[in-house]
């Protein structure tokens, strides 16, 4: 088990042990972690490592060996919990990018509710990093990323329905992160 899962290095080591076989998912994860580092000024200095660690780990639930429910935020959070990862890191992974909306679609609301969602600059910045990074690590603006997801998933699918409903919430997180970044001294 990698040490310091709530550090960028420990989180990157764990992600690298699970995600490279998934091709584009690994490229996406690396780019989300880089983007999180770029926008880390939107969170307090003591939370920056946690943000980047959560970005490295946000999609580990896609790893086939971790698949349980088929809902990657929940599967990733549960796995991190078995490793003894800090609770806050587990909760950020569980709730990244509006996971509650997809949990509703998958009838997994109660299971996800085991992990309390925080409303914080860290979660907002994690959402920003994920919602401005394409599926193969491309840099996208928010609208292009949402459109890409909606095109990739079939109309009526759990993901399509969830992203459609989550869009205002996700857009708010992205806007709050941009505002926090613009408040930073140059």
C-alpha cells in the first residue's frame, strides 16, 4: 500500500498501480491531477495536497479489480476506506463531480450517504479540475466538457440523466473556483 494517500505522491502511486491499463482513463486522471495543482490557489495552503491527492484518486473506482457496485465514486471511496485513507479524502472521492446525482439514478443514494458530502473550496476545485479535463486529458472549458459527456453517454442512461440534472451544481462549483482564483494576489 502506498504511504500517505492524502499526499500527492502517495495518491499518484496508488493511481498508477490501478489505472494505466485503462488507457484514456489514466490520461484523464493525470491531467485532472495536473489541473488540480494549477488551481490549488483556490484553496487554503494547508488543503492543497489534499486537493491534488483527491484528483489523483477520483476515478480509481473504475479499476476492474475495485468494481463492486459499478458506480466508480462509491467503489473508489470504499476501496480507499479499506486502505485506511483519511476520511476527508474518502468523502471527496465519493462525492466528486456531483456523484449524488448519479447515485440517485442508480438507486445508490443510501450507500453514498454513508459518506458525508462537504461544501468546500476543495470539493469545488476538484469538480473544476474534472469538469475542465476531457476523457483523454484534453483541456476543455466547462460547457465543452459537459457536452462531451452528454454525447458520449446515451440519452436516458444513468450518466446522461445525472449530468443533465447536475449541470447547475457543477457550473456553480466551477464558477466559485474561478472566483476564488481571481481573488488571489498576482
